[in-house]
C-alpha cells in the first residue's frame, strides 16, 4: 500500500444541490492506486487557518487519472473548499486507509445516507466493472430531498443497479428513514455496505445482525493526520479503541461497539 | 600528492553548500531538523511520504513501561491556527516497542531518539534501563510535561525538584544522551531548565503543549472527552520562541526548540533565539513534507545570508537598538 502527497489541479466543480459540491481533481498517482472506501486528506487552503487537512472519501476514481470528492458545506473547511476555482492547485494526501472488501460474487446491497453516498458510487463502479450482474444488487439512497438525491441516483441507475430512494421530506421515493426499506432487501443479499449518519448505520447493522447478513460500514471522524500518527481518530471497538484512519475507515460492523462509538 | 588530495567526505560537504550539521551534547546530527514526539508515530507511518534519511533525527511517540490505551474520543479538535489533543499517551509499551518497532528504525541511518514517560520516578528509570544498550537508540528524550494523564506528567514537569529526580533516575539508568522535554505550563521555565541541568541532563527540548480547552456552545459540552488538552501548532510559536530565548540564556545546555514550526524561517527564528536544533511537530499532520522542506529552506537561508555554517547563527539574535 502506498500513499502520495500531490499538488492536484481542480478540473471541475459541480454543484449538485445548493450546498452539495462535487470536485474533480487531476490526481494521477492517487487515482491509479485508490480502492473504494479509501480517503484523501485535503488541504483546503495553503494558510494556517484552518490548519488541518480535511478527510474525504473518494467518490470516484478514473483510469484517466482523476478523482472526485463529494461533500456538503457544513463548516469552515468545506466552505473554503467549495469556493476553490477550477484551475486551482490543492495539496492532497492519499489514498489512505482500508477500503471495502468486495471480492464476493453474491448479491450485495449498498446503503448510503446523505454524504455517505460518496464512497458508494466508487464501489458501485468497481463492482460493475468486475463483470457482475448488477441488476441483482440493490442500492438504497437517502437524503434530505429530491434535489440532493436525484443526480446521484441517476448515476447508480446508469450502472444497472436497482435503486430505491428515501427522502426526509418525501419529495422523492419513500418518505422517511432509509433503514425502513431494508426489510424487503435483506433476504436476497449476502453482503451490505453502508456509509452515512451514525444512527442510520447503527439501525442497519442491527438489522443485518438479525438477518445474519455480513455488513461493512465506513466511518467518519475528526482526524488530524489521516496516517496513523496523531492517534486522534479513535472510536470504541468491542476489543478496545480502534483507529479509523488506519484500521478503517471501512470496518466489519461486528468489530465495533455500536452503543458507545 | 597527498596534501592536495581532497577526501570524498569533505568534497560532498563543499558541493552541497553550507554546513548544516549540529551537535546536541554527544549526539551529532546531519541537520537540526527533528520530528517531535507524538506527531510522527514510529516513523514508518511516513515512509511513503517523507525521505526519512534526510531528517536530522526522529523522535518517536512517547513510550511508557506498560502499554497505554489512551483517552476516550473525541481526542483532537482544531482551534485557530492550532489544535488541541488529549490522546492520553496511547502507546505500545517499552517491550513491544523494542521488539516490534526498533527493527525498522534501526534500518535508517537517521538517529532515533526515544521519548519516554512514566508514572513514577522508578518507572522512568526502569524504561531507561530497558532501552539502554538497545541497538539503534541514539538518545532519550524524557517527557516530564505531558498534560493529559492526571496521575503522571504534570507534577514532574511543574516542580523543579521532581523534574530533577526524574532526570537523575534516567541518568543513573542509562548512558545515552539525555534530553529533558520541558512543559510551558509553569510560572518560570528557566527554573525547570536549571534544575534538570544540575541533575545531569545533556540537553533540554521545549516547549511541550500548552494546556487549553474548547467548548461547543450548542451542546454546552467540551469538545474533548478529556475536557482539557494540549494546544500545539503555529498558535503557540511566539510563546515557544520566548521560552527558548529565556532558557538558552540561562543554561549552558544545548536547547532544542519546539512549538509551531512550519517553515524554514520559523526554524531559523528558534536558532537565532538560541536553539541548537528544532523539532517539527503538528506540521507533520497538515504537511508531511514540512520537515524535509525546512532542511532545504535552512540551506537557502544560510546561502542568502552568506553564512557557511549553521552553528554560527545559533543565539545570534540582535537585541540592542544599535
């Protein structure tokens, strides 16, 4: 496993919804080695405030040497990042962490909530490229409303997946919580991959355990370095604390202590 | 003829510009740029991003006698131009460090300084004893100042006589060059420096983090599970620089400057204030290439200033008005 620190040119900046941004970078070394579920640390600005890099899971990685990141503007770091211009050079470190294990051939279900959808598109693309029959797989996506969901849902559909949606306001798909849709899906899959808000994942993990379906989760935490040096990104595992940056961000759900994370 | 023959080592020094070698007691460094404890793991974490052979020295994550799991999360929070951490000294313990981490560290030509910490004077001595004679350990840095563990650090680092006792215990247990890392959370850091100098330290490094805290006004909760933590990063640089300057004037020991160093200019400022070497800490997190860039930048500074040797600028701060 190898990671790189690279100055990467911002090639495209797309607003998928008023506060949801997709950035595409020229990042040849990172793109070639990245695996679904891995992340990059982005220095949003060259100054000292904000000081720390921000972690983003890789939303897309292409053979043409580009990677994309998808994020919502939620604070100072993402606000600055969202305002960077095409042509700007940003300092990226990656790919980092342990990604999804997707070696199996049985039907799978990808479940993304909000910006947790980001890494699942990269996974969906890689699964599709492995030559499997994606119409037997399921994709469940949830977010606040149609504006946020529609553009992303189309991209999963284009890969041949059966996509179901849930929105908080009912403007598209099921009105409510994404785990509500899981009942119908779990009997027909062997593996669940999920990323999203903590409560959503906790609910999904509980349902998977009952149905005896294996579940991999991608976690998000505050990180200072992303490389296993600062030891700041710990969460509670069943056998003590684990580090999200190195041992994750993708974990087998069974190793985590869900009640106390 | 022999007299005219230039030996290859000399030639290399001449070809690569100013001489940036420094000396910390008996420890000779190829350049003054060290990585600060707790910000560089056990070095291997950075092997793909940093040319470890270009660093002056590597100071590894603090090691205790027994493994420590560290504090509950959240453990880090960003602040203006800095960060707070309350990691709680998580580490693998001295025996697993020697068995599991030293093999890789030994493979580097860069000197490895092992940072040690204990809950009692005896424990410091015992860790030092276990590290004495371990191949590849170039020096010890004694952490008497970590603010995170209620039972440990603080008392040693804030009382001159306790700091002296720890220093003596480590001195007795080990023949390795001994650096004592000082806490800034004291009324007079000069007193601490003098106490450890008298107790047999070979050098002092300063500063460790400043104790601070951060609060989330919406939840009305502290942002760190430990409530308080250590402040590091560029925000603390002026404080660090002041303390290095005061200590460098008061003791005869070499001083290693630490605190918010991100650029070569930062490093040079510490050396002008009297530091013989510097450590790069939090910058390793946001810019893994910082330490390497500083090495290069120092050379550039010396060339620009017309200086042949880095040691000639140490402590040359001009304080008079003339």
